[in-house]
């Protein structure tokens, strides 16, 4: 359950009003991030080097704490401050490992940029189509928010499935079967992190 995808999934926002989007360019932001990701995936560098470069992109373009809080949902307020800090730190590492663990599957990937659709006062959806060798094309919507004078990725919607909502559903289900104990969830995430680290060497 906790193994399900935990990628670029979510952030609460400090957004610009809708009229401000005209003066900004979320599509250019997605293109820049996408080009950087594709460049790393298709580069000949070592796994450790690629992981470090991908982590830097995640740290720069994603509000990891916002993702973590969204995925924990109402249980965030049931956690102690120490549990909140520990959970966010582990979530960050699990997120990065979940991305880097699939690098080999995306070798040769490229993408095309599609339409930009205002979603609400704070976000726009930027459509891309992902092409991988020997795989059918996949439509991915990047949910982009304005935050701190720049852009952040709030969610990815892959073939109609929101990654952050999927992850929150997983965590909620786990907690409901473990007496709503956030400490148990953190322990399970630590075990997952150890397994990921062992598999990735």
C-alpha cells in the first residue's frame, strides 16, 4: 500500500489571482523542468549522480512539505510537532527514492507540451504527452501554482489519476487499519525507505 507512487503530488498554495497568470508563463516553467528531467534520465552519468541532480530539481520545484501535509490529510493535526517534522523528512526521502527507482524505465523518454488551462484562481494545468520506447504515449497534466514569486508543482495527473490524491488515499487506508496512529505510519515509511535504499544500492 505504501509502495504506491509518491511523486510530485501536492502543495497548498499561496497563489496569484487568475488575472496574473497572463503575465506569467507556467508552460515555460514546465518546459524547463521537463527538459532538465529528460536530460538527466537520458544522460550517461552514474546512478548516484543522477539521483543527486534529480533531488536538486525536486527541492527547487516542489513544495515537499505541502505535498506531505496534503497526503496525511486530517491526520496532520493529530500528529505531534516532532512527528510532523519526522514524517516530512521521511516523506521527502521516500519521494526522491520513488522517482530515482524508476530511472531505468524511462531511458529514451521524450515529451511534447500541450495546452495550458486555467483551473482556478491559484492553479493552471499544463498538458504534456510522455513518450517512452516500447510503451504507449501517456497524457500527464502538471498542476502548477504560483508560490513565493515563482512556480511550484502542486500535483501530477497521469491518465486521469491524481498522484497526490492516490497517495493520500493510501495513507488514510493504512492509518484506519492501524488505530489512526501516525507513529505506525512513520515506522512503515521508515521500513519502505530502508527497502528502497537497499534495492538502489
